[in-house]
């Protein structure tokens, strides 16, 4: 499940699916939505929370990610 946090007490679910480098990989969906090339290097994963245990909330980023995924054609969203 890919999520974004517009606020510490609010979550947006961007996509649900496997994360296994298959054609249905949710990260492939996100990269398609953002028109970003798949990186050749192994991705690094940032910490999920800050020192106080709060998620990295960013309303603008959460809305931009949700809009990008929503703008994909329905066929692209279903095949993922």
C-alpha cells in the first residue's frame, strides 16, 4: 500500500497492490503517474516517522501524488 500524509492525523491511500517488481508493482504505478524513469539503483527507504513518531506530513505533496495517480487512465490503474 502506498500512502501519503497531508497531516499527521490524515492519510491518503494512493495505491494498493504488490511490491515485487512485477508489472503490477505499486511503485511502478507511482513512477508511471509521475512520469519518472525506474531508477537503476536499488531504492533507499526513508524513515517512516520523525523523532517524535510523527509521519512526514506534507499536504501539497500528498495532494500532488494523489492527483498524479488519479490522472492515470483507468486501464493503467487496473493493470497495476
